C-alpha cells in the first residue's frame, strides 16, 4: 500500500464539470427566481435602468432570446477575470455597499447568482463596458459545451474502467490513463471590441432558451420583479425595471411597477419621526393613528392595504396572475423578506410574521395574508437590530424582531376590531333601514287608501290593484325584517356553539386524562397491596396508600358529579342576565353554606349585562370560583370575605372575583389554571376547577388571570374579561 | 441489596416520591435518584457517565412543556447506551413512537401496573452486566483505584486516555469508543476461535 501513496503532503479540491448544473439549474429553484437574481445583480452594479427583453419566447427556436441590459458601472477585463469568473467571489461580501455615489446595500452575497443564467438558457453572451473605457469586453459561455464535455468525460471514464479490467484480466501492466477534465479546464471564448462612447453597463444575451414563456409566465415575472423595489420609497437614485415582450400585447414596453395596491378597500399609512412612531387605534368605528415613543426595533414606515371581497374580485379581474400576498419587509427600499419567494400555491407560502396562524384561534373576525398587502420599510441605519438571517428568508430571532412582529400583529388586531365594528354597524343600519322602509310602506298604504276614497270610479280598479300590491310589499318587508333578525341571532348562536364545541372536545379529552391518571394511581397502590401484603416493614406504606386510594376515588367522584351535572342541564343557549346569575348564586344558593362557615359574601355589579350563552356553562364558572374561595378562607382566624364585583366598559365586561384567604403563590399564578394543578388536595381539590374556568372563559373569547389581590397583602383576585364583540346580538 | 446500578427517575410529579414503584426500586437498588425537571435529569446524566445508569423517564412535563421525547433526544446526545424506559400515564396518546424507536428507548410502559417496569429495569440491568460496556466496567473497576485516571492508552494522534476515559468513550459511543469496542470484540472472537484462554504477551 505504502508505495502507491503520493509524496505530496497536501491535496486540493477540483470541480467536476457538472458543477455548473449544481450552481445554476439545480440551486436556483425556478425561472422567476433566476430572473430575479440577474436583475438584482444590476442593482448591485449601480444601474438605474434595467431592461428585460423576451424575444420569440412563445415557441422555442434558434431566435428565442432573453436579454437583460443595465446601465450600471459595467465590467473591465480584470473584473470579469478576477471577480465575475470566480465562483463564490467575495467582493460583495467584503464590500457590503455598492460603489459611489449610490452606496446601495448590495443584495447578492453568495457569488453564484450569475449561474442562474443556466436556468433560463444554455448560451450566454455577456457584453460589458465601463464608463470611459475604450474597449467593450465580450464573453461567450456555452453551457451546452460543458454538457458535451461532461458526457464525453463520463463515457471516457466507463471506457477507462473497462480497459483497466481487461488489462487486469490479461495481466498487462500498461493501463492508459487520461487525465479527466474539470469544470475549471473548459475554455470560454473572450474578445474585445471598440466601446460605444458615453455608455456603460452590462448586457446578458441569453439564447438556447430552455422552456417557452407564455403570457402568464411573463405576467408572473412582471409581478415578482415589481416586488423587488418598494413602491413607497423614492430613492435618490432610482432603480427602474422595464419589461419588453413584443409577442404579447400587454408587454410592448412596460415599466415594471407595483400596481397591486390600487384597488384596496382600506389604505393605512403609519409613519414616524425622530421621537415618535405612529400606530393604529380603533375607537367606536374610527381607525385613528396615535403617536408612541420609538419602539425597541427602531422607527418604521408601514403601509397597509386591506381588500374586502369586492375589492379582491376587482383585483383578480384587473391584475390577473397576481395575488394579494401579505406583508413584506423592505430594507432601504429593497425587499428583505420574504426574499424572492415565488410559490404559486398560497397554502405553501411561509407565514413568517405569523399572521395566518392566528386564524386557528378564532377565525370569524381575523384578517389573513390573502386580504392584505403590506409594505413595511426599515432602514439599515434606523433598525440595526432587525438583522437579516443568513438564509435571507427571515430575520434573526431576537427581542427586537419579535417586538416588530408583535407590532405588526397589533396593527392587524386594531384593523380587525375596526372592521368588526363596521360590520356590526352595517347590520344595525340595514336593520334600521328595513324598519324605515316598512314605516314608509305603511304610510304609503294609508295615503293610498285616502286617495282611493276620493278618487273617481274609473281609477278605483287600478288603485285597488296598487293597494293590494302595497299591502303585499309591506308583508314581505315585515317578514324580511323578522328573518334578518332570526338569521343574525342564529349566526351569534352558531359562533357561540362553535367555540363551545371546540372547548368541549378539549374538555372531554382532559377529563379522560384526569380519570385515567386517578385510576392509574389507584391501580398502582392496589398492586402494591396485592404483591406485598402482609409485610410489617411496609406498614407505613399500606396506611399511606389506603389514604391515597380514598383521595383518588373522591377525586373521581367529583369529576363524575361534574359530568352528571351536564346531563341534567339544558344545553341550549339563552339570554342570561349575568348580574342576576351571580347574585342568585352568591346571595341565595350559597347563603346557607356561607353563613354556616361564617363567610361574608358581597356582590357589586354596576349594571345588568345580558349575554347569549348556556346557563350551566356560566354557572359552573362562578361555582368553581366560589368553591375555591371557600377553601381559601376556611382557615382564616379573622373575617372571611368573598367578593364579586363587575363593571362594563366600552368594549368589555370585567369581573373581579376576590377572597381574603391564603392567596396564590407568585410562582403558581400561571400554573393554577393547568389541569389538575392543586395545592388543596387535602381539602378535596382535584385541580380541575380553575381549568374549567379558564377553558370556558377562553371559549367565550375572554381572558382570565390572577391579578393583584383586592385585599392587598392577603387573598386572591381572579380577573375575568369578556369582550362584547362578536357575540352581541342586535 | 448490593446492586451498584444507578436508577434515575425523571418525573415532575411531586407525589412520585412515595409511589409504590419507587418504594420497590429502593428496596432492590442501592441508589435511586429522583430528578424533577428535564434539565436536572440531563445535567445529572452528563455528570455521571462514569457510573452505570438506568433511566425511568416520565412522558409529560408541565412546567417547560417538553415531553419525554425531547428529554430522550438530549440524553442520546450525551450517551447512546444508557437504557431509558419511558413511563407514561397516556400510552395510547403517544404520537412520537417512531422517535422513541429511533432514539432507542429501552421500553415504553404504562404508569400502572408497576410490576412490568420493575421487570424492565431488572432486564436492562442484566443486559448492562452482560454487555461489553459492563465487561469493560468490571475490568476497569478491578484495577487499582489510583490507576483509573492515569494515562493508559495513547492513540495515533497522540491523545492519551485513562481507563475511566476509555469507559466514558465507549458509553458515549464516540468514534474512538466504537473502535475500542470493535477491536475488543474481534480480539475476543479471535481468542475464542483459537481456543486461547489468555493472551500471548511476550
């Protein structure tokens, strides 16, 4: 073995000819991205205008060409040789800015964008000239030639292997070995010619086009290229893209601009100053902007376009092939994320900002990426902590970026509140207008009757007909009003039922978990008895385990008791006066128990609130809170107080349920709502009470938390907030 | 009761302390540790690789929302050989069976009855005893205690390993540990084939 080892102490990489495929065709996922990469290079080269021409691309022939021409700084022979022809060249990594005077932040970094050409066509004629240069440089790269060389090399390798095997078989030591050709061994034709005075720039003339480009392909390319530059930033040095596809009427000579936003229903602009940032605030059907101090992620400009169904239909009709595709973030006017993402199916698009995930938590009033176009502008100088991630498909996950995402979602929530309010207002308006129409018809009928009384005989037949028609119309409108009312109530019921069902499903699951865990524990204790009894050394455990069995059985009993209460209750929805329900429980049903345990109960609810829900559902919430508070105050030496206060504000109802008992440890504040978390096992606490409260409140779209105790240093206050929308019937 | 295997129970249920399984394990094994969080568990395993361990791992951890699967993945980054028994109250809900198989869980058992868990621990203990790892351990521990941390072997790159290091490398299944393991197995087979009961050391 040793004699075959080379003397050299170092080895070097070589690239197989097929490398060009890896870097081009296989690395770049689709044609649009390839085009995007090449246009992006023009941006990095300080171009102000790029022309993308598609010639005879409908049916592929030797005439088919794609030309990308820019008026950037161009390249010299040295630049082509030392940078353009160096794979993965690092000039853009080391110089993160393009040359003076533009100093653009360069977008290409990997040094492989130029191989994107191979995705479009297999022959490239590159012509480039620098300003004031005497010569224009030309380079011809024919990927077909590479392909041929690759196939020849493969064939040679097979033949060589065959020859080696034959030589071995015949015992010959003469084995012909041809040095294989590598990627870097293939010559590309280069020549120079006199330059065109006063011009600079680079032209990529791509021929031997791979696939035909249909009208819709070009439209897609147009729409994606339009996203490269923010439509809102007007930079000192513009970057204009022109698309030229003479085969198709639409693209005779078309400047590429982002027109997607023309038909939006709502247009919102948030801007900033050195000290403040604008954000949205919805109040009573008015979407206003408020100023807040600059946030951790730095100042931003945000333009948001919302499309309702009608606007979406117009958009689809007028902007074929385009999609309303959510919020994009631009840095210094150029797209940062999602970067060159082309995905035809919306469902596969990545939801970087988490807009669509929210729909799982209640979709009646949420907007989705398919309803929005957003352009959020950040700058390198103003938002240094929002950093591009290395794969350029998102930003680095840090506090500032998380807050930026939170800010965006916050704006959407305000918009959602506003839209929900408007929907509700429209419903009320429609209802009112129907009533007015009905009144109008009534008075029309009575006027008609008066006219009929005084009208001459020859008009009587016609007036009679009119009277009947008016009467019928009035009946129809009345029925319409009733149906409208019924439908609205039905919708509210359906929404409520939907949330309750989701909760019940979760709930059944958790109940099963509780029962199973209790049974599992009982079984383990019983198993110990079966295996070990009698054994005096285990006596302490026999005693302990028998107690445990009893406690677990009691827990099971309480769970079953609770389930039984469901079967006894009426599952329908009904209007419930919350104030009456709580007063009935606290001051009547529990009055005896409270007096027996020497507990003082107070209810203080400012006004009656009626909600449509299941009675038992709400009663359980309050009963669980009462039961917890009784346990908490039981051992008080001093006064034992349980208090429930409630007040309504513009958009919600807040309920504070308090006691002056032993309180909840700070570290348990979140955990108390977990299923079977209990600190009162010895008092029969199964750890499901507050879980029931939490899941039910959540299913009503409300929130529940442990807040600072109303009693100061002792006791507990549970705060429940129930929003009015969207379940408010009209 | 003279078993030197460590039984490590990772479970965040405070009531586990007096669970019948623990009572029985303490009766059978010298050292039974209860660790109440995934982090405590993995930290303990990482710092006790020079002991023989069997882990009983709960599936559901409420506090940090991790599951037994996540903990097992972390343990496997530390050691490929430690037997880990998944102990769960919700066997039929496990959706990560494939992961458990891939991470070589020793067994997946219900919280009750506990007898199969005891049997599984006992079987794992015997396997550890009869494994190459067990044999190396026996042999290493037979050596003079003062010699355990002294350089014992130097590899081709000039790195030296003490006896304790070698045992750890085998437990962590590092390339060096795997190589040692393979060499020892080949040596054993060679000796058995040649009917040799001792090495020819000249």
